[in-house]
């Protein structure tokens, strides 16, 4: 029983030290994602958005630029 009087406070101190190390690393940018933004650029969809269906009386081709 006497060992618990020593082990409980020591375990609390160890937890606080671990939390302090974690938050210090987090504030220092240790866990910033440096790869994700580069991957998102490669997977970005650069095609223009599809417009609604063209009107039925339209005679020119929609894929050609207008003169």
C-alpha cells in the first residue's frame, strides 16, 4: 500500500510531462502536414464545370470557340 503513495504522484508527473512534450511539439509545427497540399494540387480537377443542357434551337457547336 505504501508503494501507491509513491507511484500515483509519479505517474501523474509523467502524464503531465508527456502532455507538455506533446503540446510543445504541436506548437512548434511538428505535426504540420507538408505532403497533403502538394498531393491535393496534383489531384485537383482543372476541367471547367459542365453547364446545363444547351437550348434545343442552338445550331453552333459548343466545343468550338465563337468567332
